[in-house]
C-alpha cells in the first residue's frame, strides 16, 4: 500500500481491517456495534485524515467504489458515514448500487418504495426519499428529524429505490 501511494503521489489515508467475523455474519457495522473498538478506530482515522486532506480542496462528495463485488464498498461507505455523523458532521449516504442495493440492511432498515432511482425518474421529490438515521446507543434508528438529533449524531440516507430492469442503461439515460 505504501509503495502504491508513493507511485501515485497520493497519501495513504488509512488501512481498514476486515471486520470481525461475527459482525460480518450479522451484517453489522463496527461503527455501530463496537464504536470504541479497534476496527472502528480505523474509520475514525480515515475520517480525520480525509478532513485534513480536504482542507485545500473543499470536496463535498466522497465516492467509494471498486471493480469487483464483495470488497467492502458498502460497509466502508456506511462506517465512514457513521464516523462523520458521530463527529457532528453533516453526512448524506446514498446507495448507488442499483443492481444489488445493500446499505439499508446494514442499518437494519427495510427500504421504503422511494429512493434515488425514483427521484431520478421524477416520481418523487428528493425530500421524500431521504431518511434521517439517528445514531444512538450503538444503534441506527429511523427518525423524523432535520439532522439535529441524538448526541451521537444523525446521518441522512437515500436508498437505491426501485430497481431498474437494466441498471447500466438506466445510468446512461438523462
């Protein structure tokens, strides 16, 4: 990892260890289940290092992606979003996996019928697709707040929504 960072001329912001097996089996996030643990520390470090790296750029969007399935994109994005929310930062997590959306399950939420695809199609307003997720007592709970809630933080979450017949074609349309 250090060699790749050197070759690319980019800093290594964090090394994220594989979550404990018992959390993976239950689809649980370390930032919720063990927020003070060693695995959660990696996400707090990533959040802090992202903030420092972003001082000059002022970026407002972070995208987590990879070329193949099952590499931890969803758990990384969700844990990072919780880390930002716990730090009192405004965080909006959007599930853009239109083929196999998974983020709602990580928060123990059953997706409503509205999501980002429904917004893109003009079927609902963005405000109708956003969930407020309160982070409290090591759990995520759906709330009806405006982002100011429990002391441990609130993050906004937009599920993927209705699954299009051909996700690749959908993304390529207006």
